[in-house]
C-alpha cells in the first residue's frame, strides 16, 4: 500500500491537475488519498511553487494594468 517516495512514478500532468484542483479547493477525499499514494512529493512541491509564482505574477500584472488605466 505505502510505496516508498523514491519509487512513486506519478506523471507531471496528474500532479499539475491535482495541484490545480487543490488551489481551487475542489478535491474529493478519494482523489486526494489516491494522489497521496501515487504522486511524487518532489513533483508536488515543484508544481506547487511554480503555480504560486504564476498566480502571484498574474495578480501583479492585473494590478499594474488596472492602475495604469
């Protein structure tokens, strides 16, 4: 049941999908538990940090655009 972290082979696309749903807050418990078992924590960390940077960058661009008009 518990696969060692080094042997988890979750795809990047599945990780991006899981992180995106987590940002929105719409994640079922069953899907969450499945992700915990299958996804690589390093992938989750990297995709999460990139997602946060994209989100913050888009907010900064939006604020700059609104204030500039």
